[in-house]
């Protein structure tokens, strides 16, 4: 970029020319009269110059001193899309035009000088004309910047930006990348940056630049260089950013634990998939351990702190108390396991108008519950609650940082559901919902007899939790909530204190949820979390066994839309895990898991038959880093019911590593549907297994009959304390990080 100005060299040149033109002689009556008109010798900016600064003035130097009275707005003009206002000035043999305001970008200007006279009164014989062009518009910020890790490097690329002549790549070892970071300039829309050592995250952003200036920063990306081969796989998620992408994951970032005598739950997710696609919500739920009983009343004190809440777009955040019912034969896996499900959900929400108390009641009229209604349910609502427009909800204004007592219940003697909210401006007046007509008219519910929600077996779960969702596209949400003094009534008995979270057994606390009180699909949530921080997915899971039956706490992060994925690879670091005491079976593990195909096993009775969204007949593969035993191994199983499976592989021949599990590893799990082979990899160790025949790795064959009913791909971390007379008080605990999830079809 060349910015031109009147400098000492130009002035000196003009002076020398002027002296030469005087001939060096003196004065006298013998000197002939001056009849030579002045001519323009030098112009700044030079004729045809480009990228001229917007604040530039124009100077013209003549062959001799000029009459400054002749330098006027008429004789010295500047035009570009119209005449430019400004002030001409003169000194010696030079004239300057100074614009009154900055020039326009990407504009060609014409300088015209005419009728300027010298000291003898001779006017220019012909006009002098010159042009220059100002700097272009600064380019827009790059979009679509993508980063891919390699060994000791990060590869960046982005679409070219119109008008850009170069790009500045800013890098930082911590987020966010800013223009204060390390800058590398390139002239094409890609770069390979060295980053050392492997496993170290780098945060990057790009600007586009030209003579007109530099754009703002692009979207930030991150990369974590890896020793792992990236051949034949595509980066799915580096897991080094600040948010979890809900289009890629069907789970949210989360935390479970007890803080200050309250259950503390968190859900956090970005770029959510609309609920209208397949009914997906991002939630952190804890289910009441019922011991085979039915929960007929669930009550909790709920507070949502304003400082822990954020949302964008159409996102909705909630803190909930929920009772769920469904005919047993329809209890299948998501996204197709909600047909005819009834849910009564009470709590606090923010859908963009501030915090509200709300009630949701609906039955699912499609398998993924994207179609839902209250048809044939007779509902009464307390004063002050109004319909929200969804047809299944009512709400009333509430306040953050205020405690509300929320109750959901079923009167089994009448079959009528009830709900209430007390606290703040709410007095606890109940609302009711009688689903009798709906139940009687639905063949699946009617088949359960006269009391389908109670003794007929319709009760599914009683849960408290946080959740986020949206019905549009791409919004972000984060919510935390505190739950205190949970009261539960079983089998139509009055509700009594179930958990005060005070830390006195069997209550939860001081930091963990009690496994005798609360559960998740992976056992007890106890104290668990998944957070993106420091350029890594940082995970933790711990649980203390309450007695001889042991405890399990297994947490997962599931890939969204996993059916087309046949390869799953990730970098995993185990930083710490608890050690097993003598005589107690203990497992602390990190796993990659996938359900890849179905062997056609028929099952028994619904829902445990081979059908869409069932697990029956599905073949699941596990690749595991087992910290407690310092080994890496694999397992292949077949599901015989929705929740139970049999092991098909040979445990004695399933080991890949036998030392050094604490540390960083690359795990790879893949299925080749053409060759019908599993490949298990940990670092350099590889085992290839044919699951369709009896061999050294397989006790029982699993023929490939059809695609999986319920395809799943996930990351897992957690632990198990085995049943033992010595299990009471034994802690399972693991801390692990994940990066660089790669996939392939």
C-alpha cells in the first residue's frame, strides 16, 4: 500500500528546478522580458497512483514561482463523483489543494489545474490534468473458518474474502483469540501453523485486510494437535471451544451435585436442534429411586439464580418437577419411544419474557412427541395462569432468585392429576387434570384396565431437573437451579420428606446425591459433570457405595444423528482415578461405545421385541480404558431386552494394553459394514474382530441381519463399585478429558 504525501525530496526537487529555470543570471536593463508560461512538473499523488489515503492533500509544483493570487478554487480543482470542496494554497513554485473532508473510498479523483500565472503574469498555456484512486473499502471479516489438528500443527482454511489482499491469523493459548495475540500474515485463505506440544489447545481467529484497512475478527476456532492418524476420518468436534454444539450432540454439558444443602443441577448447550425435528430436548434429570413403588406426589422447593441463566433466540430454559406415565409396551428408545406418553410437568421457565411459573400437561400423539396435545383431558387452572399459545401450557410471571414450592401429584382413587405452585406471589391454589376420557379412548391405555396410571402399570418415573430446548433453530441456552426439601408420596400415601440434602444418611450430601434416593440411566448421578474449559471437555464422576450392593455412576455424551457413523475416534486423557480396596471389585473407566447393527434376535414380549427404536437384537461394541486395572479392552454384546444384554466376545482375549492407562491415549472404534469386521484401537494397539463367527475373540456369533434398531454412538466416563460385604463407603472416582472426536461413515 503506497500512501503519498508532500515530502522534503519533492520540495527540494521543485526548488532545484525553479533555480535552474532562472538561468543563474542577475538583473539589468539587458535582461529580456519573461514571456514563458509556467508548466506543472510534479504532482503528488503522482498520476495514476492507487491506494491513496483518504486524508491526502494534492500538491502541484511548477517550473517557476507562481502568482499565489492566481491559485483559486476555479484554477485548482479536485473532482471525483462531483467537485470536492476544499481550500487551495500556494508557496513559491508549489500549490496545494486540501479537501474539506476525507475523500471517499475506492474512488478515482481527477486533479485539474489551469490559468495559474507566474510572477510575470504569464498564464499556463494548457491545463494540467492528473488522476489518482483512493484506498478500497476494508474487506468483510472471514466466515466459515475451520481448523483441523495434525501432529504438532493446526491447519486453518476459510473461503476467500472479496477485496482482501492478505489475511492476519491471530492465535492464543487461551480463549478468546484477539488482535492482541500472535499474528501471522498470509496471502491465501489457508495456513498450517506449528503448535507444540501435541495436546495443547490453540485458539484462532482470522481477519481480512487490504489497503483500506483490516476487518473484524472471524468466528473463533480452536485446534488441539494430536499424535493420532487423521487419515480416512473427518473431524466431528475438537471439543476445545466454549460451548457444546447441540446439532452434533444430543446431550448438554451438565453438572450434578449437592451444594449448601440443595441439589444443584446445570444444563448448558449451544446451537440447539429444534424440538420439532425429532423431539430432542437437552436435559439434566435425576429420577426418584422408587424401589418398585409408584410416586403419586413429588414436591420440591426450586430456586433459579439469575446469574446462572442465559439464552438466545427462541431458546427456552426450565427447572422442573415431572411425573411421567406410559403403557409399558410402548417404552422404547429415543427418538421414537414417546408414543401415548403422558407427562405432568411443573416448574419455572424463561422463554424470553423473564422467569415464569408454568404447568405443562400433554399426551404424545407421535412416537417422537413432536405431535402433542391435551385432547380429551379436562383441565382446571388456578387464577392468574394463562394459556401460552402452545395449547398444552399455562404460565404466570415469577421472579429469579425466589424460592417456589412446586407440587405434582396423582390421586389414584380418582385418577385425577393435580399441581400447585406456592411462593412469591403464588398462594398454592391447585390446578387439576382429568385424563379419564383420553385413557378410555386410547386402546393402548385402555388395555391396562380400570386404573391404568396406577395399579395398571402406567407409572414410569418421577423426576426433577433442568432442561433446555427450542422450536426454531440454532439458539443457545444455559440454566442452573437449586432443589431443596424434596418430599415424595408413594402409592397414594401422603408426601413425606424424601431428601433434605443435609448429608446425614440416607439423605444426599454433603457433595454427592445418594444412590438410594436418585438415579440416572447410568446408575447414580452422585457427583458428576461435563464442562468445556481450558480447551478440553473436562469430565468427572464419583460415587460412594452406601452398602453391600455397591454403586454405579456412568455418564455419557451422545452424538446426535449417529446412524450413518461407523467410526468413532477420540483423544482421551485420564488424569486421576480411585484405587480398588482389597476384596472389592472396582471399575473406573472411559469408553467409546456404538450400536452398529442388529442380528435379528426376535425378543419376547413388547417392548422387548425386535422392532424400530428397540434395543433387542442390537449389537453394541465397547472400547474401554479401565483405570482401576490399568488395562485397555473391548467387549461385544447383544441386547436381549431393552435394558439387558449378553456378552458375546471372549473376555480373556479382549485386552489391548496392560499398563500406562493414566495419561493420554487415542481410542478408535470402527465397524466395516462391507467386510463385517470390528476394529478396536488404542494408541498403536489394534485388534480386528469378525463378530459373525466363533473365533478366538467371539464365544457366540452375531450375524448381520439388518441395521441397528436404535443406533447409538457415545463417549462414557464413570465407575462402578461391585457388590461385596466390604463395599460400604468405597468411592469410585475418575477425572478425564476428551478432545478431537473424529468420525467416518
